């Protein structure tokens, strides 16, 4: 059997370090690596997970693991801004262990496998959903016979046929949370009720087709775990030491009846830990009963992918929702007693300064507990990237600059300069948080919950300037 080291780069959390609401950054074990490790352990491979976001000296910790564990395979997962860091880590693995096989996984190498291999530091790319692919790689099967990988460079570049997605998610092995030291993970009070926070998935895939979305690992046909599997997994996470569960699906309510059945089963089984939906639900897929059930079952916070308050902009980016639907959904969640978080974007296709200001005022008009915005960025895996590239408006492919909280001139907007977009990005947060009605409401909430001092420190720690 093989020894496999799975690595999460140190900057995986740093992507959010320039956010205007960076105090909400949560340190939690990465579910993708835990799921891969679970599949490998089930086949008797020896596995370690090295999460560099919790290491004070990431490179030293990495080298130590390479020398002590001496893995046969090093798998590194990364998104676009971490590309160069991941290449560096793969190069270190080869320098330390010349016979090691390095594997790239995640959204960026899945989108650009040839480029990811061309530098020479990676030997293989695991394309898309990786549990079964990684098991076959670690088992020493001839790469030519493994679906869903890429290898070689130049004229020798080979991309094997796509691997079929796992139809029944209940067949997935349980995530290997036992490979993490949970004492090293902490989430701020803004984003949690207790520590440590554990991430989990109840489904894979998204039933929407937003223009800016870079999700392509799991596709657009939603596959759900059974309610029994989900609830069993949640209780197991508590047994392993998690105290707060964050469901990280692309859209928990994509199949709302399954979501409701899951919540009802949680209540029936007496699940008592706090839980939240931090990655956003679509306002088209929810109803009042869902919010009331969620609140009754211990959900305390739910997020919405709102993006814009302007109908024309929502239509332009294939966001099939209206401002009226958004307002109704947020109001229903607020009525149910849930904290509400709104995600917005500045500089979407078709935007002008006037539409961005309309979105800011729309955000202020909603009963949101928190609001966050990013600057629109065309990641290579998104339909938006293909559109912008076709028009000759991609200005840089230095992937380290692709950060939606600090992006500048990596692409050219059709109407706006980056000074204006950055100004509205900063203005959004100042206008939303620094208004008397919000501060007053927040003051009494914090006083009631004993969080007044924590929120005061959080406000001081942010850069609210433009």
C-alpha cells in the first residue's frame, strides 16, 4: 500500500485577508482533503493531511512531513490564486524525494491541466471529483487506464476520458476528520457559535448557471446524500470533537424537499449542536416553512447569494432571481429568527457606477445581519472568463493577482475603471455598517448576547478606507 500526503496550501485562507470583513474568516479543516483521505484509508493506504493554514512556519512543517513520512504521493489542492504556491510546494517535494509523484487537484488544475503540468513540478492532474481517482492512482494503476486524469507535457500531454460522477453519495467513505488536530482550528464569534467548526457537505452540484461562477468540479446536476447519511455524519462529527457544523454545499436547498427531510430528521434524532449555512442558498429555492424548520432545528445563520439589486444586472449574469424575491427570502429568514448574510458583487458585466450604488442602497434596505461584497473576477473556470477572453479583455494571466478582494487590472471591464470599482467596493461596507439604524440594532443584539466587546474589537481591526 502507498503513503499519501494531502496538502492544503497556506494561502488558502489568505485569499480573504484583504476582505473588508476579514474578521469573519473561519479556520476549519478542509472537507475535500478529509473526503479524499477517507477514500484512501478505506483501501488501506496510509494517509496524512497537512493543512498549512494552521502552521506558524508552513514550509518548515511541509519539509518535516516529507522527510518523516516519506510519501509515495503528494496531492496538493488549489484554486487559481494559489497556482504559483502549489507549483513551489510540488517542486520542494521533488527536491526532497526525487521518486515522489506529485498530484494537482482542485478547480484550477481541473480547468487548466496542460498549463498545470507544463512547468514540470506536477506529474499528474486529478480532474474533477477525486475520491475514486486518487484511490486508483495510489494503487499504482497505469495512468493510461485511469479515467479523469492528465499527465505529460508538450507533445506527450495526455488527458484520459472523464470519470463518471459518483451517483450515490451515500457510497462515499466518511471524511477522515481524525487526521486533524482540531484544537488548532478556531472561528470568530461573527461566523460561529462554538469551536471548533466543522465543514460538511450534504449534496454536490449546483442547479443554477451564473455567468461568474467558477464551480465545475461537481457539475450542475445535484446529487444528494440521504437524510439518514447526513444526520449520522453530523452526529459523528460531534463525537470527533466538532462543536458547530457549517454545511458547505453550493446550494443546500437545491432539492428543498430533501433539505426539509434532513432537518426534520435532525429534530427527530435530537441533534442539539448549532449549525449554519455559510455558502449561500438561492432565493428561488426556499420558502417560509424551510426557514422556520431550520431555525427550530438549531440553525442560527443563513447566507444568500444576492450579488446585485438591479434586475438588468441580475439578468445579464444569469442570476434567475428578482429584487422582490431576494427581499422576500431575506425577510422570511429574519422573521424566523435567523441571522442573515448577504453576498454581493461590484463590477459585474453591464455595471455602471450608478448600478453599483443602487446595489449598495438595496443592501442597506434589507434586514441583513451582515453583508459582504467582492470585486468581480473572471476565474478561468467561469463562463465569464471565456466571454472576457473572447473580447480581448483579459489583461493578465498572473494567477497570483486573481483575488476578488484586491484585484486590479487583470481584466478590463466594459464600462468601468478599477478606481471606480474599488471605490464602490469600499463604499459598500462603509455605507452598510456605518449607519445609525444598523449600529443601534447591533448594539442591543451584542449586549443581549454578551458580544459587545468582541464586535467593537472586530470593527477596529478592519480597514474601512477606500
